[in-house]
């Protein structure tokens, strides 16, 4: 059975409401039968009240047993509810066998079985109702006198019709929940696809770092936060030294391998709060947050040193070095000022021998720290 239906059928709130309904039925039954007693003549008051108390006691015992199993054993059984409903209906019929319509009360356990969302259980409840009615018909002379053939046929049609309606309700419920399940699954698949597409649109395909566009979006937000809260912010632009020579000498496929290794070393060195992107070609960009300029410089140097000692088999066991330009953000300078400072520092690193980190100064020419 559909797992959604199982969850619905086993809902504790639904079971609790059915038990409450049974308790209320005990009171309503007593009131109804007392009203019938007042309208009918010939019944001894003492005999009536004795029968009424016996019925109420039996119903209370049965319902109390189901209540205890539910409350203390956490037992929720559709069969218990159905059998309890049959017991209720049987007791009411036995108390009022002279009322021709009273066997119609047997539709109650059939309707109760709908809560199971199980067609076999509904059919089983219908079969139990037929057996119970047949048993009562055989053992109760008053019921046989009351139930003329046309009444019996009508009651049987009522049981059958109620069962057909119960089966239809269950089929509709199953179909509805199946449609809901498929719609939910389709929506989840679309959501996952959108998330994947959104992620892919933000990442560089080769290095799995953030791409140029996403880098600028993130940097703009960080600069806005800095302008409002003056949070520390540094930008490092990293360029692989002599990358064109690597491509020309060893091939572009080797160049791609070097790009991926450089990306991996950068990503594993920076802190989780830092933002790494492939800026374009052989250039990478790192935004350092929540750090002093000295801390950002130390991390940049760690990246540079790791690469300077990493030997690549594809480069005949040579290293691929990098140059880094580092600039700290100054309030009011904007994104262009931050990039200009980092670019100027990177150019200085390239011009003065490569394989070094240069920090930009607002007052003097860029120098290595």
C-alpha cells in the first residue's frame, strides 16, 4: 500500500478521535434507548434499566480495553476498531430488536474500516457484518418477527451499498495520494535539477571553484558589508608563472592538470570563511574575510610555498610557481580601487622576479612584505 496511506492510516490523532467517538456513542446510546423506552409501552422499567446498565457496562469494558492497549501499549489496530464497532452495533440491535431499522447500525463498522485505506479490510468488515447479522437473525426471534423479507433485502442492500461507497472512497483516496506523490516527486526532481543547474552556473567546470561572475557578485556583497560595518577584507589575485610556456611545451591537457592542482592547493589552504574563484585563464582570486592583512599575507605565502615545492610529473618533475598581488580594502575605494591595488601588486611581483607575494601600499610603490 502507498506509504502515504500507511502513514495516514496509522496517525495517532485519527485513532484517538475514533476512540473518543466510541466513548461518546456509549452516552448517546443510553440516551437514545431511554427515549425509545419512554415512547414504547409494555416494558418493565426495572428490566429496561437492568438491560441498559448491562449494555453500558459491556460497552465500557470493551472500549476501556481498546483504550488501555492504545494508551499504554501504543497499539493502534484497525481490526480492534472494526470489531469494537461490530460489538457496539450488535448490542444496540439486541436491545432494540423490535425496531426494523436498527440493523442499519451495522454500517458503522464498515465505515470505520475506511480509515484503514485497505480494500481487503473493508471487504472483511463487510463479511463480518453479514455474519453478525445472520447470527442475530437466527438467535433472536423478535428480530425475525420484525424483519420482513423486504426489510431484510433492504438491509442487505444497505450493507452492500455502504461497502461499495467505502471501496470507492478508498480507491479515490489512493488515486489522489498517488497523484500527489507523483506531483511531489516531480516537484522535488525539478527542485534538485534547478539546484544543480544553479550550482553549475556558479562554478568553473574545470576547477570546481566559483567562476568569474559569481566572484564579482560575492565581492560586491562583501564590500557593501564592509562599508556598513567596516569588516576586514583583502583581495589576492594569483597568477601561474610562465603558464603560456607550459601550454606550448607540454600541451594544453597538462595545463589543465596544473590549473586543477593549483586550485586544489588554494582551496585546501584558505579558511572556510574565505572565497576562492577562478578569475580567468591562469588567474585565481581569493577574498579573505575576518582576517588582518598579516593573516591574509601568511595564507597567501603558504599557498605560494606549497606550489613552489610541489613537483609535477607532467612537467618533468618541475614545480609550477605563482605570483600573488594582495590588497586590503579601504572604505570608500570601491571594487575598482580594490582590484586596481591587487592588480598593481601582481604586476610588481611579476616584474621583480615572480614566485612572490606583493602587498599593495596606498602611499608607496608595491613591495614584497
